[in-house]
């Protein structure tokens, strides 16, 4: 049964979902059909349909955001200008944090079952291994450090989930060609195979990728750096005995003077990245007859078939502001980084989980509009961090100046014999959850009483826990059972007499609490009896306390909701 579902998912990458006419197209459309961002005065809104949220772009970020909002009870229109899931593997490396988010969306297990699980990477210089690393050396986590999974599988599973949620209206072959802003919403002009129509939305979320047309419509710049070195991606199908690890080479014997990457995907497909000369002709390099000898030199044989071939240049760019009025940008439409480090799709999914709960509260008028500004502040800082790491990786992998080349040569030489030299080698720092320095966080009242544990602004660590009856589970499962809301995580016999209204409760230890049989939950949260964490709906720590009063919890909750 699982194999049949996987086959269907792979077929979905080739399936044309088809355009269907929507009732919105039959409503009175007014007189204006402009294809640019116009003034308020030239907009006739009479009779055009209105929706709370329109998400533009049905990639992993847009699909995940739409699912998250729908599970919170929001009606979402999801538009995509294509009629099928994107071709090629594209993003393949999804982090533990992304998998935990997808667990909350109901698709995490399916991703893991199909994906190739890994945590170990190896760095080589020439033929010699410099070092290896383990991204999740400790036990007691539900999800692995990473899985490798072709993007078309991820998108297919998300599309399946969308089909289970009546609150999402997914419209293929609907291209946004016009956008006009008002104080109370956005008017969109949508082009379809049957002609244009218009709709209004209280908020528009642009998840339409690096070539975002909505970014152009709001007149936003996309500034940053485009690196000259080119990289060839080849996904090849073959039977191979390589371990399921990330292997990265500097100056390998099969590709002298450049770098290379090897990674396993499902279905006996392997991702190979080869650095090319900056002046290489992309059209020539992409020809299979030219790619094959390169891959054969690397593998030592030519018993493989091509699944996908592409070329790219490193780009590290971002918008100055992720919000323009009632149009909010997420994923590659807002920021773009080089693929080494798996920071592109994973950071986009962090955008989605950060934005969904905030937009839900604003739409319900439970929080003021300024809560959305915290999305921009938190995720802009995350984009800056990812761009810094990507730029450093690119500078090391593809040095431009003589000084950069000398530094790399020295670091690679030192890495053969010293630990600090290994730390200098940069083959792409892998994605980790962002740490927010946020106006929504409540600072520790007494920093001296905390010796470990997640600080405010960090994501919640997982740990194994069990029910009183002995049923095994994980802390992230307990968080999901609280619903998509704030939750208190309380340890030991410290009593909380009065839990704030609408806030969930996870109790570890004490009467009726979950059992921390291995002691990992207490250790990871530096817990003593009476320790309490306030968790945001996205699983980030809003504040932590020792024996808190109700007033302290109320104040922290109000701060996290932008109510004070």
C-alpha cells in the first residue's frame, strides 16, 4: 500500500491537475482590470469576492502555510500559475525542525517514511578524509537530524493533505497579474485560461519564489550578492553501496581544483553537485553527453541514468522589508541563499510556521496588527543569519581573491592535524533552528538560576516521555495534543493554581503528569520542581520561570501576543 502511495506521489510530479472554473469568476467584476499596483481611487470593488487570506505559490512554503492556517480554522485561497507540481528534485534536504513542523500539519510521518534518514557528514580534501560530524549525536528525539527527500514528493504529500482540508481552495492555472493595496485589504487581478477575474483579500501572502512577480508589483528591491561560480546538479539513478551520509570534497581527484558533493535520495537516486568554472557555458555543460563523463570519473563507472540535470549560481539576496502593507512575503520570494547548508526550503518553512499563528490571531482580532511586525523582525534576522552563513560557505568553497584562496589552503592543511583547523573548513554549515532576539520574549527574571535549558527565543527541544499507563511518546507529540495555541510546560510538583485562559498545559511529573523515565526532559529543560516554560504556538519558548505567579504568566502571554 505504501509503495502504491509513493508511486502515486512520484506520478503527481508529472500529473497535470487541470484548471477549473470557480464561482468567483462569475461574480460582478467591476470596471477596472489593470495589471499593476494602482491608486485607491481607480479601484472599483463593487461585487468582487473577498477572502480572508490568499496565498500565492503552491510550493512547500505556500502549501505548508495554507495547511497551517486551515487547521487553525481560517479559509485560504491558494493560487498557483502552473497546473502541476514542480519538476526535478530541487530541494532535497529537510531538517528536524521542518519535520516537527510537518508533524503538526499531519504529514511528517509520511515524509520520514519515504525519506532517506541521515545525520553523519564527511569532509574530504583530495582523497583524504579531514573529519566527520554527527548533527544529532544524542538519542531521545522523535525526528532525525535530516531526511533527504525529492521536493516533488514533499509537494505531492502536501497537496494530498490540502485535499483533506475543505478550508483550502487550491486553484491551479491562476496567475496573479495585478495587485492594488488599500488600508483594509488587497485587490488582485487573476489571469486564467478563460480570462481574468478579480478578488479581494484581507491579507496576501507571497510564496511565489525567487522570481516573485508580486515582489515586482509592490516595487520592492531584492538586493544582495550573486556569485560567479557555477554548480552543476545531476540526480542520477544507480545501485550503489555508499552509506547514507553527506560527502563533500575539496579538490577531489576526479574533479581537480573544484568541489563536489554526494548525497543519497529515495528510489536509488543520488544527488551530485560539481563546481564548474565561472565562465563555463551553461547550455554546453547541461548536455547529458557532457555531464556523463564527469559523473563517470567520480563514480568509477557509467552504470547510471539521469533523473534531472540543472545548473545554478550561488545567490544571497533578501528584501529590505518582508511586509508591504497587507502583502507579506515568505520563503524564496523574501530571501534567497545558496543551496549548500540546506537553508533555503527549511528557512522558508520556518517563515510559514512563524507567520501562521500570528496571522490567525490578527484575523480573529485577538492581537493587534503589530504582531505581524514581529514576523518581519524575527524572520528578517533569520534571513540575515542564513545569508551570512551562506556567504561564508561560498567564499570558502569558491574563493575569489588571492587572500581567500590562501586562507582556504591554510585551513585545509591545518584540518589534517588540528581540531581548530577542522572548525575553519566550511563545506556548507547545515541549517539549524533560528534563535530569536524578539520583542515577544520575556527575559529571565533571574538568569543565575538557569544553568541550561532553552532560552526565551529558542525552539523547544524534544525528549521521550510516557503516559502514566506507560504509553511511550515524545514531548513534541504532547505539544501537538495541546492544539494550535500557547501551552505551559510544567515540571515536578510545583503547583500552578490558575492557568491563563486559552493556554494548554503539559505537565511532566507530579500527579497526573507525563513520566520522564529517562530523565532527558528534565535535563534538557534544566528542570526543578516548579519550573514552567511558556511555549508559543510555533513551539518557541516565550518565557521560562521558577514558581511563577499568575501575574507573571499573564504578563509573558500578553507580551508574546503583542498586547503590551
